[in-house]
């Protein structure tokens, strides 16, 4: 089954930071949409203000249900969760591996990569394939290192990886 993932992020409102359950009605609504496999969300540990929403679709062209307009955001219940009434990112991504293990991990590393001028997707795949064979990465219980291209933006790619906790992530990447 081919899947795509809609990745949306925004700065959390003060209301959301006080009451994260404000997002639950919107997640419930999205999870009932035709073609939706699952929905995950979480607050960034780095800045503790960025919310990420991941909608995994079983179809090649997901419905454009996440529309960046105040009227739509108000009707879905998302507006009360968004500080500046707009998304920071709203991408559709085609991943090379199953993303669900990474999204169900206690910590999900989310990295948006932009290719340098003169570099290609082939260069990136070669580097990431090499990294993915590292024993600390290859033997991860939260699935394989997963990356994919952003639809409509040939120089942008997302990388997802699940970790047990932030200490394991830091120890693996920086030691």
C-alpha cells in the first residue's frame, strides 16, 4: 500500500499550551476522513511551542483538508491552537519506508532538509542509505530511518526517526 504523509506545523497558542486537548476535536475529524490511516501530533521538545501534525494517507493524492485560511481553521477547531492564525509548514511527503514506527516512538526526530545547489536526490539517498546502516540506527526498535521528498518541491526532504528518549538521540548523534 502506497502512503503519503501530510506534515503540518504551527506555533502553539497560549490556549493550547494551557490545554492541549483543544486539538483533539480536529484530530478526531481528520482521522475519520476517507483515506486517512492515522493521525499523530506532538509538541517540539526543542522550542516547546511548535506543534507538528502528521496525517498518514493511503492514497497517492491526499484530500487538501488542511487549508491555511482563518475561516477554515476556525471551523475545524484548529484556530484556537494556532498562535499566528497560519501554518509554518504544510507539506505532502512521499516516504521511502513505513513512517508509523517513528511516529509512535516516545520521541520522533523531524528534520526538513534542503539540498545545496548542485546536489541531487541521488546524493542525499547515498548519504542517508549509508547512515541507515549504522548499528545504532539500523537496530532501532522504532523502525528504519525514513526519508521522503516534499511534493512539488524537488529540493526539500523530510527525515523521520523514532527514539526511546532525548538522551539516546543526543548520545547517538553527538558522541
